[in-house]
C-alpha cells in the first residue's frame, strides 16, 4: 500500500468480498467443487494499514 500511494492519490481495491472470506480450492484440484469458504484478513488488515500509514483514501469495490 505504501508503494501504491507513492504513485496514486487514491487506491481502489477490487473484489473486496475476499477480505471478509474467500473460496479456497485445493491446488491439485481441477475444479472448484471441493472448495470451502475460509476467513479473510478482515478489518485487521485495514487497521494495520491505518496504523502504519495513517488514514488513507481507499475505495473498495465488490463485484460479486
């Protein structure tokens, strides 16, 4: 994030849903049928970013 904000005034995060939970599929599987929802980093990640860099203009988008 530090590097992103050195280049841009605002950072947009796509697929924001993945910060709450994401569909994890075993690497050897050829389909996603055996996947499962697992917890994502959640608010803790954004709290750590804010602690390290201060409040930042982050735009979150969830397309699914």
